[in-house]
C-alpha cells in the first residue's frame, strides 16, 4: 500500500480535529478540501457562506474559479460517505468526558426549514418554513440533538421530502411524514448508543398520535408539549381539556393549593419563581401511564407566553408505575428541567413575540445561535447527497467548537453574563403580516476578534460561537421550593 501524501495543514487545533477524519477520505484532494471547507465555515465572513464565499471568490462569476469548483466537486461528485463522517464526529465527542452524551441529557427533536428557489433541488416544495415563519418554497429537515445544561450538538439530520415528489402523494409507500422521520432518528440514536433521559419535542410532535403512542408502546421516555386546548373524551360536567385542568386548580397568594413552587436558577445569577401542577383528569394522573404537567409563571392569570402544558410517560416517584416501569421516576421539577433544555435549539422565545414593542432590547430573552451561523442553509447544490454532505460538514464545524475546548473550561474562558432563559414553545416564529422577525442578538463569529496573526486560526472563532451559546444555556437547576 502506497504512503499517503501530506496535505496543507489546517490552522491551530483544527488540524488535529480534521486529521481524525483522514481515514474516511481515500484521496488526497478529499482530505485537503475537507480542511478548507471547515476553515471557510468557521472563519468570520461578511458574505453568505456559499461555495463562492467559502472559496473567497467573486459571487456568481467566481463560481467557475478553480477553488469554488473544487468545493463543488467535493460535495457533488466525490465518493466520501457523510454517514461515516457523522459517526466519526460523534465518536470524537464521546472520547472526552465533558462532551460525551450522558443519561441526564435530553434527545431533542427539532426541525428547520429554509427558503430555496426553483423546482429541481432535492426535497424542495411549498411548505411551512420555520426560518421565515410562513409557507414558502424551501427545504425542511428533521434533527435529533443531544442537550444538557452545559452543551448541545446535533446527532443526526434527515431531509423531509414533500408529498408532491411521490407518484401517490402521501399514500405512496416511500413517503415519510416528519414524525415518522423523527421516530427513525430516535431509533438510530439508540443504535448509536446515545444515552438520554427523555425525548423532548414541541407540540407538533406532542399532538401527533402515531408519534407519541409509538414512544408510549415502546417505553421510550418522553416529555412532549401540548396545545392548551388539548382535550380527551369526558362526560358532560367534568374537566376535558388541559387548560381546563389548569383553570380548575385553586391558587391564592396565601395558599398555593395543589400548585408546586419551583425556583429556577439562571446563569447570570438571578432566580425566578415558577409554579407547576400535576394534572389529574381523564387519562392523566401520577398513577396513570401518562402524566399531564402544567407549568407557568402565574397560576392565577395563566399567561399564554409563559404557560406550558406537557405530556410525559416518566413515572411519578412513589407511584405503582415507578415500581413496575423500567424508567427512572421523575418529579415535576425534573420534567420542567428536561423540557427547558429545548432552549438550545429554539429560534426565538415565545416571550419576544408578546413583548417586543414594550420591553427594552437588553431585557429580551434571546435564543442561542444555531447551525445557520455556520452556513447551514447557504449551500449551492441540488442533489440529495450533496446537501447531506454539506450539512454534515456544518455539523463537524459546530462540534469542533466543543471538541476544541475540552475539560468543561468553556464557562471559565468566556467572559460576559448570559441572558436569562426560560421554557420555550415550539411555534415561536413571528407570523404577523407574514413577516420574518429579525434576530435581536448581535453576536457573530467575528465578534471581538482583532486582526493579527491569530486571524487565520480557528480556536478564537470557536470561542465566539460558544460565547453566544453557553451564555444563554438552559438553567443549571430547577429546584422545588417549600
């Protein structure tokens, strides 16, 4: 076997990270382009991170430049397998005690949709796109992400193919709905050995009967959001909805009744008082196979922006199910903690919608930056394989940020207090007038980076990415108060 020829090294710690993937690329130009692609994704840029942007060539006309063509070939024509790259990325994260997934984290289900023009790009169709908050032509993908209070990263991503792509539409045997894709990704996470406390998802999945019943029947722990109007069969004169349970629970300033007081601790040092209720009505209760947890900042008013209805199959401590089930029991505070981990992957908070015009900007509860900061939706390719390869490269660049700062030293190395965070809801895009809400956060990859010898390095930019993420991480603890 011939000796492999060396390639130009990547700057700083990125070379050590990239070299771990060398065995997955059987050609020298593939190993070289892998490094150049990650460099382009990580370095700050005033341009979109399209192929011409990554190659630093002229927009449009520069698409024929050899550097841009090299990246295009790497995505569309080369032979490397993105699934193997993904497995290697997860293996590298699992090698470090501080970045590997543990049983206390959550497996978060998320989806993102981005506008794409034309009709010939794989998976494109007219559908709801979360990034712009309305129905338009674009591509939607379903993700699984592992998250705890300290960090999060993607596990897998799978594109959703709209029904018009199939001969028989939704009746075609090859068609898969988003919840079906999510179930497959959860199964894949099990196969990969990813531990998690519960599957966590918004109300789109929580209200999907095949999705949650599959988790229920297979005894996969979950915490899923519900609509306030979520209802069940009931006799006339009895409670029959989630909001009905909350409204019927007595609460006064001097008597909390059945409401449990929770103290949420935040990274900037402040604390907030929330109230949680174990709902007992219809099919729900601490002794039932399903539990209804209602959490709010105000049990009297039940404000829409800060009241959440959660369904879970985690058994209540001390219940008969706790003895019979193989799942670890979870009290109300633990369920609130798990659902709170979704703030890692939300695009904005529900509170921003209701108070944007009345609350000063610095008081907004802002979402952490997402993969789109690294060019997630800025690909210029059409084929399914090329899109999957681009997404995996973005995931590699994002995961490098955690990999490059081992030992849990992120919080110590990054200055600045984080913004407060709270529970979030799934449908949080601004839809008024069909307009997209502009992000309030001013963080960017280049923030605070000074010109100099380190400009070509990648570790400072990894810190900048994490500064925007760690500072607004979920609350470190949810404690039940007496």
